[in-house]
């Protein structure tokens, strides 16, 4: 079977849609209100720094995933233990994305539907897409990104009549500690989550090509993220930190001549499509990681049982959006920094030292 070839547009779209994912509804740093954009910009700066290290690591062994690199750096036993830690993180992230889906659908659309039913149906669709492979997801992500961009711009234009520039006053924040603290959270979610791509980087192509497109996709996601945050702030003002889904609440206010209303349905569809792509990518990387770590012939027979565990954990661990947000703010950012930053740097430094020692 010929190896799937991924175009530049597909890689850019996958990265952009992955980063937008759940941020279409749950704005990063929204508890800061009008200063959320500052934490996003600072977090993106940190992300670019880490992206440089991801590139350097991938360039050491271009065809290897993070799982293979860990074993090369730390040996089979310690490398396997580190890989298991990564797999647990990938599993937790998949559960979080699915839980975001379920919480939103059961809160705003299917209010009387048991969340276990929603999570099971969602995971079933995700599992089907993962069994089909990464290529169909890459092709779908191009369409999803176009639809997302059109929706973000359209909703912004339709709501301009109630923009209030005073919502951004005062321009200079008085509490920089809160902004810096929130930068840590925004880095962990969503930017640092791009570590997921190191689980299948060799599949996408050569590091030079891949990381060039990853950078483009990241900047595209940043622009759309900032547009959404600015729009929501101009409309909601001080109510922004009090809303669970600010983009959804903003779109609800659209009313053009009593004809164009209920535009929040487009936000909901955007979230569902973006979240589906993100959940599928994290699930795909998890299954490939299990295959590599435990020397399995294929990952496809793992999809259904792992999917059942994801659905069950999404149901039991995060039954409400409040618990989901609390976990993200209070625990996730401290836990995620280990695989996103610390272990990556350790693997890079150890591999670099080994290579230089072998060259002498």
C-alpha cells in the first residue's frame, strides 16, 4: 500500500483546527475578561520557543515518533515508563476533549439526553474515523477550517452594531500577576497540546516541511483565536468571565431586522466539527503510541476498547462543565507541563549528548 502523502494545506489545516478545537467556545484566559488577549499572546510566545525545541528534537531522527525517541534516549525500560506517562497524558487529553463535547451538547442542545449516551455516540464516530487513518482526517480538516473561518468572520460582522469599545478600558492592566499566571494555563491549553503531533510526526513528512506548515497553522489559529476573543469582549464586556460559552452567548445576540437570528447554531456546528477533529487526532496519536510502545502489529484492534474507556471516563470524571474547567485551571496545567515541556527537553538533551559523544 502506498504511503499517504499529506499536502501543505492539510497539515496547516490540521494544526489550526486542532488548536482552535474547543477554544471556539471556551475562550482561553476568559477569566481575565478584556485582558485575555495578553495572556494568549504571551502563551503563544512561549509556544513558539517550545516549537523550536520540538523541531530540533524531530530533526535528530526525522522518521521517529516521540515514543521511539524516548527509548533511544533513555533505553528500553526507562523509555517505556516515560512512554506510558505520555500515553496516560494522551488518554487524559482525549477524555477532556470528549467531555467538553458532551458537557456542551447536554447543556445547550440535548438537555434531557443522558451524557453517557452522548459520549458513547461521539466516541463511536471518533473511533470510526481513527480506524480509517489520518489521511481522511487531514482532508476533512481543510473543509472544517474554511467553514470555521467563514463562521468566525460572518458572526463578527453581523454583531458589529453592538460593539462597545469602552469594554476594553482601561487599556493597561493593573494586575500583571494574574495575566502571567493565566499565561501558564493558556500555554498548557491549547498551545502545548500540539505535543500530540510528535506521536505521528514521521507520517506527515520531513521535519522541515512539517514544522514550516505547523508554524503557519499555529499563526492562523492565533489570528482566529484573537478575533474571537476581541469580538466576545466588545460584545459581552464585564460579563465575559461570567459566561461558560462566550462565543455561543455572543452569537445569540445577533438580530438583523428580526430576520437573521439564532446564529449560535453556526457556533455550535463549528465547535462540533473542530472538536471532532481534535478528539480524533488525540485518539489517533494515543492508539499509535500504544502500538509502538508495546510492539503491536496494528493499532486498529485497540480502537474500540480504548474508545469505550474514553467514553466511560468522560462520563464519570467530568459530568459537568464546572468540574471540567476546575480540573483545567487547578490541575491540568501543572500535570501537562511535564510531557509538554520537561520531558521533551530532557529527551532532546540526552539524545543530543549521545549523538555528540558517538561522533567523537
